[in-house]
């Protein structure tokens, strides 16, 4: 019965007041790179880390000088990708941090100004919701549930899982209003993606079935 069909997005807890103050302090630091991107999650073929590395390798040196990417997470593909980064001479522009405790991820996100996830397939990634909670614009792919939380041109940029499409964005980073898209990410998180909202949706659903 379509009238009894419910769609509810995942939700996560917001940062505490103390964590928000810590985030503000982290963001107040001086950083070498203008564009600091972060990708969190298991390092495997499905998550699309290779697209990012290949795109950076093909960037013009002038544009690449402004970009750094942090990979947070472990996975079977990490040794292969680290070797590729060395071969391409991208050690100054890509860093591997390994597994990071979930309770510390928000600190790493606070150091960045763009979140990136080039997945070939997904569900509804909690990692993107965490990035939106941090007020980050998102570069991601038009797969599965991602377009449900990232609106192209509003709070991020959506692409096909493709090195060419990603390269086009990275070569033209100055053409996008990342700061405004980050504000929109945070606004959408507060409105649609908090744990309190999810709990209310579940309560409303059960009430409607009585």
C-alpha cells in the first residue's frame, strides 16, 4: 500500500557544544593548501580512491599546488595505492592516515574544506552525513542513496564514477562557491539528518500505524 510506505533517512547525533568549540579552534589554524579534501572509509576498489589519485596525477602543476587529499581508513587496496602515489610523486598531495577512531573523525574533518567520496556503489553513506554535520561541501557520485542527501550545485557536486569528470572539477575548483555549499550542507544536516529527526520519524510512523 503506497499510503503506508515510509522513507526515512539515516540520522546521527550532532556535535556537543565542547566539540563545536574545538572545531572552531581547529578551523582557525593556518593551513598550507587552499583546498583540503578528505575521504573516509574502507580503502577498496568500490570506494573509488583510485579515481582521486589518477585525477590528481593528471592535474596541471599550477592547480595541483593548491590541493591536498587525506585518506582516512584501512583496506586491502591501501598498499597498492600508496605505491601508486609514490610512483606519481604525489606524496606531498596525498596522505594515508589508516584507521581513525570514530570519535576522532570530526577533528580531521574540521581541518578540511571539502569532502570527497567517489564510490562506484553505495547505500546511504554515514561518512557523507558526518561531512555535512561538519559543514563541508561534498564531491561525490550519482549512485544509490547519495543524491538523496547531496544536491548537485546546492551542497556539493555529483559526478559519474569517473577520473575524467573528477579531473574537470579539480581543475576548476575556483569556479565553485564551496563555502556557501558547506553552509547548505550544515543546514540540510540540521533539518533532515540528525538522530533526533530520525527518532521523531520512527515515532510518527508507529503512531500512524495504530
